[in-house]
C-alpha cells in the first residue's frame, strides 16, 4: 500500500506533467493557428496598407481569444497524452498494483484541471472580452463587408409603458424613418409622438426629430379624436434610450462582453422586447459551463488512455482527438439550436457536459482498477 509521502510525490509528478504538457500544446497549436490565420489574411493586410504595429496589435488580441476557445480541448489532449505515456511505460499498472485506487489516481488530474479551469473561467469571463472588443472592431473595419441594417418594423420598450417604433433604419446615414413613440397609462394610449424621420447628431449625441407631431389626450378623448391636443414642429432634439450602436452588426457581439455585461445586456434586451436574446443567454450559460466541461473531458481523457496499448500511444491520442471532435460537433449543434430558439440556452450549454459525463461513467467500467 502506497504511503502518504509517496502519494504526494506522485501527485506532484502527474500535476507537473499535465500542466507542462498543457501549456506546451497550447503554445504549439496557437502558434500554428496564428500562422495559418496570417497567411489567410495577408492579402487583406496589404489591401488596406496596414502597418506592422496594427497587425501585431490585432494578433495580441487574437491570441488570448483563440487560447480561451481551445482551453478545454487542449486540456483533454494533454490528459490523453500524459496518461497514455504513463500507461505505455506501465507506470499506471505499477501505481494500481501498489494499492492506489483508480479514484485516488484521478485526484492529481483534477487538481491540475482545477488550475486550468479556474484560470480559463477568469480569463474568459472578465479579461479576454476586453481584448475581444478591439479584435471585433478591427475585423469589422478591415475584414468584413459593409453591414447594412435590413430589419424592418423595429419595436422596443424604452421605459415602463413607453414603446418606440421605427419602420426602417439606414445605419450608414444613421436615419430612422416613420418614427413613433407611444406612452400608455392604465392600458390607454395617452401620448403619441410621430415623425417622418429621426437622425443621430454625433456632435450633440442626441437624436434630431424632423417634422414631428405630438398628440396628448386625457381619459375622455381618444388619441385621434377632435378633443385631443396636438403640437407640431419642424425639428426637435431629444435623448432616447437607443443609439446607432443598437443598429450595428451584433454577430458575436457577446465575445466582447464580460459576464456582468452579458447579464445587463440580456436584461436590457428583455426589457425592450427585442429579439436575439437567445444568443447572449447561451453565451452566458456557456461561460459557467466551460469549467465543468474541462473536468468532464479530463475524466474521459484518463479513462480513454489508462489502458496500456501494444501499438503505443498513437491509438489513444487518435481516439482522444476523435472524441474531442465529436464533443465540438455536438456542442456546436446544441448552440446553434439554442441561438435559433429551438432549444433552451441552459440545456444547450449543459447538455454536452451531461451527455459526455454519462458516456464517461459507462466507459469507467472497463478501465483497469
């Protein structure tokens, strides 16, 4: 039976192996992906005559983003590699033969993965989103085609019992057409402001309402009755809860938001009654589910690679990559379903963890212990 000092020595040995392999694989993969990305975008860099400092600045934001994205999978690959190497040198068998249980053998793996998961949670939740804002702005300016806001009949709530309507919005000139702002009291329309168009004044940071009509009524008259009071004007400056940013391309906008910012944005979208809240809800749940994903993949990685194979470590590593690919595919599918409203965002984030936990527990019966 292995004594406590031996166990601590083995724990440090495995933890060191896992962490060193993780960071080594991370550096290799990120370097390869960065080189591939540079070769794909070099023509766009030349077309826009970008300086070297601008390109380096972009990749200083690109590297943290891709690192955070790959962390769970790279952790899985590192676990598979380390454990398969231990198994190939019969170290796993020696540990189990000395009286160490398989459950106890998992402890250093989970300690190492806790370090990785903790760092990943903090970076993905609060640090990387700040660099993502600059990365997304850079890509929007130089890599993507000019975005045109094409939605029509935009409805949203701007305050309790106050509703805004814009028939269509030109995000190139920042002009909204057929504007109206309605105020209700006790489920009755008591005030309605209409205008031919509204235009954003970037200097004043206010909206200019052109050709406006304001109708007010009391509890006796209807909004269009002769007894309603109407005011008219040619131009009026006002402040609204919306800005031109609300009409920009919001694809992957959640990448540039911290966890608290995601919560505030979700609350804002719900209050306004706008669409597209599912994507932000899914991302917020994924931020919390990602650390648990690391633990699930670590558990599966140890199980996959704990057996000694006559063919060496190649089979275990190949099997690890295959399972990682299946996980990514499954995760991508559930996320897509959630963003289209076909699946609950909570289920989309946690279902891959649940399914692969069940698979890991089923595989656990066949590992040597």
